[in-house]
């Protein structure tokens, strides 16, 4: 009896301190965040004036029980570090300023860069990590890179557990995203003829409402590359996961102007050959801890010269 009472007191203390939770973890509507006072302001990358939004560390439920099989099992993820993520998808103007080229099919400096493969997206980050841009201007051990799939979903959902970061009502999707609706001239079978987002294909970044964390266009417009190898989810609580240890295909997230709303859901994911580029492949970046050794094992098929790096 004494042991039971003692255990109950210990559990109660842990519950009050927030180390354990009561009830179904899927009912959590906001992430468990920790205070990070030195990481609470936006950052501007010199020369290209790209804005990055501060993101606090926290926890969320990753995946979906109502979507595709590769979105399961739903599992709890802890993001233990604060970081910054692009307020917008990388624009054609920003990409051209760093890479001296614009591969996009629908040219407009204000629209997101497209026709970009994974290696090109990583190279963009590597150039930002050069001394010219990063020296003494980023926190120690932080680099510019593509987000992990977990970081991406954490930012997209912004504390929600719904299909989209604004809820489950697809009838208002045109207010938040550029997708395949009546304005799209491709006349695809899945075209939503009840909505009009006002753009045929690519839309200028920032054209729609942001999520509650101030991030724009994370649903639709262009698919966004993540750093991870694509792989099946596993059960159990995970800390800063970084995809499959082995493999070659890379993760794309967010859907695009080519897709119906269902293809732009928070949990929706796809695995693509990293050398592939398409009219709706783009990316956004993060300034976050260097996970190069975590995301690329010795068995990985990823070319070593395409790994994120700090260029001397």
C-alpha cells in the first residue's frame, strides 16, 4: 500500500511538471514548447533579404490515421532545438541571386523557383553556408539546409491535429493555398471547380493566408524538398528524427498547384528520385543544427559532395 501511494505521488508530481501527459496524446492541440529567449526573433539573410521565421522547440504527433498508408503509424516527435524556417518558399529572385540561374518554367522573380531537383536545393544551401554569408552571422553549430521531414510537418501543422493547418474545411482551401481549382487551365480530372484561388499555375510567394506561426504557402504552390531519405515510419516516441538511414529517394512535402486539396494535406508525403525536377518542385530552407552525420549514414546512396556543409 505504501509503495502504491508513493508511486502515485511520484506520478502526480511528474504530471504537474509536464514530464508525462494525461489521456490520449492525439488530443493535444498545441505543441509542448520550451522557452528559448535567444531564438525568438526573425532573421534576414544578407544580400537576398530572405526572411526566416523563429520556431520554438516542442513536441507534436506526426503522421495521420486517415491518410495514406505511408503516413502511419502516427507517432510522437520531440523537436529539441529552436530553429528558423523560411517565411516563404525560395523565390526565383532569391535562387537566381545565389545560383546565377533560374530553371523555373513560369518565370517571375516573385514566384517560387521550380524545376529544382534535390541536389540543386542542397547546393543553394551550401552556398549560403559559405563564409561570405554565414561567417559570424549564424549560431554556433547551425547551418542553412533543407528541413527534416519532421521539422517540416511540425512547422506546417503549427500545433494543429487537423488535415490542414487551418482545420478540415476544404471549401476554404483557396484562401490558404494555390492548388488545382477552376483557375487551373490543365483541366485535370481532380480539378476543384467550386473554388478559385486566382492563379493558373505558380503563384507569387505570400499570396495566401499564413498559418498561425506566420509561415506562408506551406500548403500547395510547389512541392518542397526535405533533407531526408524517404522511408516507412516506425512506432514509438522519436527525438529529432531524420528519415530512413538507408535509401536514395528523398522526401517531398506540401503538394502543389497541380494537386487537389487532399494532396496538399499536412501529413501527405512522397518519395522521389533526388535527380528529378518538375514544374512544381521547389523548396524552402531552415537555419538549424547541422544534422549532416545523422541524415547521411555511410550506407546512404547520397553523394557526399551534395551533403550540407559549411564551405571554408
